[in-house]
């Protein structure tokens, strides 16, 4: 009887140790920092070459690209884990999120930042807390960029990542347009595409068509922005109607909405998106003003404050 008792004690002891070790392993996989770094801090961390090399080295050891590793970590995060941080995040003026879009955007931002935080911990990369970190324009591919303004000696160089099918981008567009009009002679403005649905033709449609128009007649691109941002449902018909209302010639509309043209410019848009992800852009609208990242929709007053804060010293 004593031997049987000792046997069960031994068995339960082994099971306890195994369970404890398994639980420790799960806890190690599901790292929860006290607080999440800001979006701009994530970009700052990814913008440092030594960090990027280290992260890419670890991801290579895992047999995947850095983007695939990020997606893998995001897939491990469930709603209960997002809830750990959601209540702590800043909400609207009333203390509550004011739209489904805002709620979804915030929750997705938490998921993304938690995934990067875990990756940084695994790779032993320190998260930068310096939100004034300078991100050089030389790190951005400008070969196919959409530009306007002063390209010789601008006071401000602004890179904007946006999508026409983005409610926050739509909200921010009037301020961006007003800034370009008011400070055009002092600004080099660069637009980069960040499709919210980069894997579907519908998600790439408007950006691809507008890319084509810019390649043929740049002034017509900027002239048509207001109209295209008014669209909430994108199809070939709705795009054609909006562009026609913006006085874009019919032959150019037909050319830029052809299957051949769409296929060509979809690839350009996807490359913009891949580049943005690689440097840490994970939410739109995002703008880079003289090397400083700002995330989220801006009104004119806020935008002008940013210009003042980033004005180069004489």
C-alpha cells in the first residue's frame, strides 16, 4: 500500500512539473509589457539600421521574413489580450470612441504594437522612447513617388501615406490640401500609397487609377483628389464618373481604367505598401514631416503647429 501511495505521489509530481514548465513556456510566448510603446516609437525603433539588421537576422533564423514574423505574432493575439491595453488607450473628447472605424483602428493598432513589442523582446532590441527621432528621407524610395511643390530648397519635406478608401485619410485630406495651398512654395509634398486592402483588386483600384493619371498628367492627379476622396464605394463606374466630373479627358480615363493599366500600376501600389511596412508604417494617415513621424488625422490648426515645430533652424 505504501509503495502504491509513493507511486502516485511520484506520478503527480512529474505531472505538476510538466504542467508548470508548460505554463512557463506559454507565459514566455505571450509577453505582456506594462504599457505599449507609441506608434511613432515603433517606427523609430525600426528606423535604426542596427535594429533592423538584428531583427532581420533573427527572423531569418526562424525561416521567415520580418513581415511574416510580424504577421505570425499578430495571429497569436486574441481579443482578450487586446483588452488588456484598450481601456488605457486615449479615447475621444467624450472619453469614448465615437465610431466603429475608430474602435477597429485602435484595436488593430494595439494588436500591431503588441506584436512588434514581442518581436523586439525576442530579438533583444531596445524600444526607442525618443519620439523626435529623425528618419532620413534618403531611406524612402522616391523613384515612383507622387510629388508636388518645391523640389529645390523646401523648408519642409512631407511624405504622406494614405488610401482613398480610408475614413481617417478622408477626414485629414482637407487640412492637407489647405497646407499645400497655403505653403506650397515652401513644401515638397510626396504621396505614397498604403492600401488598406492590398490583396484585393477592389482595394487597389482607386490608387492604381490615380497612379496612372499622375504618370500621364500630374496636374490632373492633384486636381482630382478632392473628388476621389468623396467616394465611399469604389468601382470602375464610380471612378470614371468622378474623374469625368473633375474634367479628366475621356481618353485618359479609359486608358487608366483598362485592365492592362490596372495590372501595371497595382504592382507599383503594392511596392509602396511593402516599403511602408518595412519601415514601420502600420496605420494611416501617417505623415513624415522633416524626418518626424505623425500618425492620425489632423486638422489645419494641428498641422500648422507641426510645421512650426519642425521648421529648420536658420
